[in-house]
């Protein structure tokens, strides 16, 4: 449903482009006949419904159309960019999930003590800052003053895994900071609730060691809501990628969409956004699945 | 407003004023709120009167002194065409402090109306509208903005409409859940028995009772709106040159930070950071005051 609406919106958004596509490509001084001919070749002079249908049915079959600007198929660009973005997102996620959860758990175990205050307030402050602001400040500190990390994410050709990782740390950090606050906050409130529950009290009263109580009884219940939050953050993450990739001049799906939007490269723009929609839908699905695996109470199907 | 002339009994009024005073009182005792509102007020004053006390004209260039590091003459240095960064940072609060609140206002009005409708009617209206709103919420604001700006062209109005409409569903969701609880109460049943029409029941009877969650949500949204406006102007959408807007200044200067010209972007970044944190602290205070 979301995907369908998104595709219609994307399509209409592209259709109400000011001026027509042929004119936009050939410029204001081009011959009207040339513009009409180009419009006909691109197929943008057909009725809207026909265009939408041919576009969406081709997309489902993996044909994303031809870029207006590069005059070559869109699909390789989108796939490359998606791969790059995934690398960046993966670095951010691998850093933030364990550290965020750990932060939240530590805060909850030190409830209302200074350590909790620092983690909660610090997390809240960095979460609300726009990525490009933290990005700029981090670039200044680590890239310009300390010169520890490169200020652009464009690694040299044939760079190995570790070199790529080295170039990706700085761009991943702003995403890390925004996500850290959310994840730590969810983990913290989940922990507080679980620590306060009857089953925790029972476990403590029946004489289980504190460590076992935390690992077996508290953590498992506390982290369930956190998993949902992590999955819903993919939507945010994509918005963040557009900004970060622009700031660090990284060839990802975000900067692809941004460039396509600026250049009015309609097929590129549509395919990019629809791809993001699909990624988002898949992430939500995976989260639902994980949730049911971890929470036996809502496990579906006929278990015995 | 017609809300004032409603036949609401006098005791209803006193019952409402009591808690309101209490909320104000606890706001003024909340350190978080006071710190937050102080920061916000500082920037509001800068936006309104900054022009009159800054040392230089924020738009006047001075090529000979371009890219001068911070000094006694130029506290925050000068940018690539010699404009005084300090003056630009002070006056740069103006655009963001117009666009973000207007966007939030639009989101609140639209979201409240949608939330009242879906919460009050439930059933088919609720199902259809809620599904559409959910679909909208799944799309990141930046993407919606990109599409809208491609389609409509870039202007402050586009940014206000885009942010307003993308935040409306979130406010609608909050209002809806508050309305769902309210509509079971006796005063709503009384209004329905009096054969008040649905609009009257929604906007005159229910609306005053769901103001607290709306206020909290609005202050929280204002923080996000500033986040979004700053991001969009950094991306080159909405606020246009030569405005000394913070996001815009960063986007036109960050290409040179590799050369060590940190003062052209650092102060703008810190200004955005302080405003966003200020609004969020204030929002946190408002949230606390209504939920104690």
C-alpha cells in the first residue's frame, strides 16, 4: 500500500515538472520540432495512465528505464549507488546498535545517577542536531584540526576493505550520533520497565545471581521494543543519507536522488525513490520477523 | 473565535483555569524549560533587532579582507567575499525563525483537524485516512521535499508547505488517540444527545480538552521543523542567497574547510546547534509540565 502510494506520488511529482522534459533537456532555444521529437522518443507525450503502467510494469521486471541525462539505462547507477549507501549504513549500524544498547543498559542500571544523566542528556542533545551540523563539527575536529581522518568519503580506486572502512568512519559518525540517542533511550526505558517488573523481582527473590537475572530475564524483555525502533529508523537513515552523502561527496543512493532531482532526471529520480521505498518495506518486514522470533508470546503459526 | 461563546457552564471554566496556572507555575520552576526558552528568546531577539546592533552590514562584501581569520575587527572572521561572519550569524536567525514556526503552525492546524475527524468518526473515514497518513509517514521528509521542489520550484512557501504537510500526520496521530479517549466521556454523549452537529462536538466540545497533548506535540515538532528547515537550506532548497541563513552559509562555505577556513562554518553550525537544543529543552519542559 505504502509502496503503491509512493510510486503514484513519485510519478505525479515527476509529471507536474515545470516545463516539459524535452524542453528541459534541449534548453530554451531548441527548435520546437526537435523538442516534440525527443518527447516522442522518451515516450512522455503519451497519456499519463499508459506511462504509469509501462513504467511500473517495467520496474517490476528490473528495467528502470533510461536516464535522461546519461542516455543510458538507470539500473546500473541505482544498483551501484545502493551498494555504496549500504556500506555507509552498515558501518553506522554496526557501530550504533551495540554501543547504543550498551549505553541504554548502563544508563538504566545507574538510574538517576550522574552516569545516567550524562548518557541520557548527551544522547538527547546529539539526536536532535541535524546531521550536517554534527558532520561539519566532526570534519573540523577530526579532518581539519587533528588530521586523523579524510574529509571526503571518496576513496582511491581499488581501495581494499580496510581503506574503505577508514574513509567511511567520518561520514558514518553523524548518523551514529543521531541514532545513538534514539536507541539508547529505547533500551533505557525498556530496561527500566523490565527491572521494575514482577518476574524480575521473582527471579531476584528466588536467589538467582544478579548477572543471571540481568542476562536471562531483564535484557531479553527489555530489548524487544528497541528492535522495532532500530527497524523504523531505516526510514530516517535514508533521509540522513541524502544529507551526509552530499556533505561528504559520496556516490550513494541519497546523492543520486539529489543530483537527479536537481537535473530533473525523471527516470533516475523515480527509480531511486522507489528503490528506497522497497528497502524500507523490507526492513520493516525483517523487523517484524525478528520481533516474533525473539518474543515467543506473539509467535505465529501452530507450535504444537 | 466562536469557541468563546459556547454555552459552557461556568464551573467548567474554573476547572480549566486551575490546572493551566499550575502548568505555568511548574514551567517556571523547570530548569530545563528556562534554559531552553532563554536560548530561543536570545535568537528571537537577534532575528528581530539584530540588524541594529551588529558591527557590519551582513550583506556588504569587502573583497580585500576576504577569508580573514577571527580578529578584533571581525570577531568571527570574514567569509570568501569578505562579509563579516559575526554579523551574518546574528542576523542569520531571521529566516529559519520565520519558516520553521509557520511550518509547525500549518502542521498543527492540519494535523488537529485530521486527528479530530479520524478520532471522532472512526470506521471507514478513519481507516482510509489513517492508511494514507501512514504511507506518508513512511517517506522521509527530505525525499518529499526533493519531489515537491522538483515539481513546484524552490521557495520559502514550498518549504513551509512541505514540512507542514509531512508533520501533519504525526500530529494527527497524537490528536486522534487523545480524541478516541475523550469521545467515550459523558460530555460528548451529552452533546450528541442535544443533537449538536458533529463539527460543533468536535471543535467546540472535544478540542479544548485535547489542547495539552497538541501543545506538547507542537513544541516537539518545532524542534524537528528547525532541523528540517536547516537541512533543506543546507541542501540548497527554500531559503535562497544572499540571505545570511545558517544552513545556506554552511553549504556555500564548507567546500573550503579543507583549506583550514574553519571560522566560515563553525559559528553557523554552533548557532544551529544551540537553537535546536534550546527548542528541544523548552519542549522537554512543556512535556514535563503537562505530564506531572
